[in-house]
C-alpha cells in the first residue's frame, strides 16, 4: 500500500495466486478486455513461448476519485508451474490482497491444496499475517464436465468464512465478481490500517 | 501489509533530489520505486513512457537478481544493475533493501557520471526512506488521513466504476 498525498492517490497491490493452468492469466485478460480503456493500463505478460507465465502478468486498474482520493489497483499473477516457485514469493512481496484461483477439475484437487500450503509458507517467510491478509477464493473452470462440487473444494482448501466465487474465466462468469470482492476486502483493510 | 505514506513535503524533497540528478547527468528520467513494484516518484522526460509498468518490471528485475545473488552465496543483493541498449541505457540501483532508483539515459550520456550521481541520490533518498515507512505507525505523525467512509463509499460506487463492457 502506498499513499501519495501530493497526487492524492492510493496504490494497492492484488496478487492472483494458484496452481499451474488454473486460469490466473485468463482472469487478467478478461478484465483487460472488458473494462473501459480509460480505467486500465496495458496488460503486460512475462511469459514463455507456450503462453505460460514465467514471472508475472501486470495490469493496473484506476478508479475515479473516492472522497478526493484516487484508488489504483495493481493486479499481478504468479507463475503456477512449480519450476518457477522462487518467483511466486517475489511477486507476493508487498501485496495487499490475494485472489486464490483454484482449478475445479477433479484431478487438480491435490494441486490446489499444495498451492494453498505454498501460499501460506510464502506469507510466513515474508512476515505476512495470514489471518489479516484479505483473501478471496475463485473456483475456476466451472464450465468443464469433470469438476468437483464447490463444497468439496471448500472443505479441501479449508475455506470456512472466506468468500468464494464460482467462475469460468474463459467465458467471463465470476471474474468481475471476484475482482470487486477483493477490491472491497482490500479497501476495508485500508481503513483499519490508519 | 507494506505501508508507505508519502506526504506532499516528502514528494517535493524526493522530486528535488531526482531533478538534481537529472540536471547533473543530463539523463532522460529518474524513477523511484519500491521492491513491490510501486512507483513513488518520477522526474524527467516520460512522455509516452508507461512509468507504472516500468516500475513493476524494474522491481521484478531487481528481485530476480537478488535471488541470483543469494544463489551465488552473496551476502547482499547486487547493488547495481545495468542494461545497455542501442539508444538508451538503464541504470538500476538499490536503496537499502526496500527501494530502487532507476535512471534512463541516452547512450551519449557518460555512464560514470550517471553512476556517481545516482549513488549520491540513492544515499540521500535512503536517509529519507524511514520517514515514509514509519509515518503510519506513529499516531498523529501524518496530518492527512484517509476519509473515514472511504471503503464504504468505494463499495457503494464500485458497480458504477467497474462495469463489465
Ligand atoms: N474451460 C476453461 N478453460 C480455462 C478457464 N480458465 C482458463 N482456461 C484455460 O486454461 C489454460 C491455462 O490458462 P491460464 O490463464 O494461462 O492459466 P495460468 O493459471 O495463468 O497458468 P500459469 O501461468 O502456467 O500458472 C488456457 O488454455 C485457458 O484458456 C475456464 O474457466 N474454463
Ligand atoms: Mg499465467
């Protein structure tokens, strides 16, 4: 979080986290394609030739002034491939909120759980208090046939009180709902911080 | 949560340091960012340059090389990174462990000059940095505060601001 009083801006960093191929980049692509160009910057993707995220994707969303203070949200994705594990922690640095993009497909259940544990480990290493960090879950790829019930994912990921959204990032369902939820969660934290 | 608060006075001082750096070196622009990729200040000729994205990439760049330094058994991060282009060079310097100073300059500009004055600017900025980091911790230290109903107002207006098109 950065507040710049000269520019009257508040910068907040949101990270899309999750296992390989769960649809993190697709979320940002959909947001980029479906927001007013005046409110967003370019989508920058550091990816391999096979379109896999190697470092991060970056997209800034800029809302109009709220009470004279203009909020800017910097959206990042991490690479899901375990090969690039080290860079996940780098991207998490200074984050103000996280969207966990889970893959609803049955065979990805264990991978979702492992990535959640990895997120908690990285938070701990960075000295981030997991209890207070805004976190929203997204159960993605709900359009596919071989998926587990949201209840199963909830139980596996130990999502108790944390809000979750069922989504299909390729079709766009649930993408904006997820984004709005994390924005609100992060903004609510700003208040308690100062 | 990493918390940084730049007062107007802070911004003025930072911008003055960056302007001096540009004046002494003839560099094109200077950017102060933090390691999480947030842009704190920018001075110089930046028309057509997406400094927000540049700050994010610079931070990623420095963070990646910090990891390289660790793998090599270095005790500290690499203090300076240098990228050489056909028209522009990019000089990146660490300010402590949390901030970065990037200087973009033409290949005609003397590298030694940029290196020297970037180091001096980084020292000055490094001395100021604790103030931005601690402001929120000290009650009453910040004269400006986020409006009380900021989050609620944002929540109320989010559907208007963020429409799916
Ligand atoms: N059917 C379906 N496919 C999806 C959905 N979301 C993403 N995909 C596809 O899944 C593949 C991976 O999507 P990405 O967005 O690149 O996944 P990622 O999480 O960024 O992957 P990494 O960067 O490697 O971690 C692509 O082929 C997407 O088109 C979805 O909701 N439904
Ligand atoms: Mg990706």
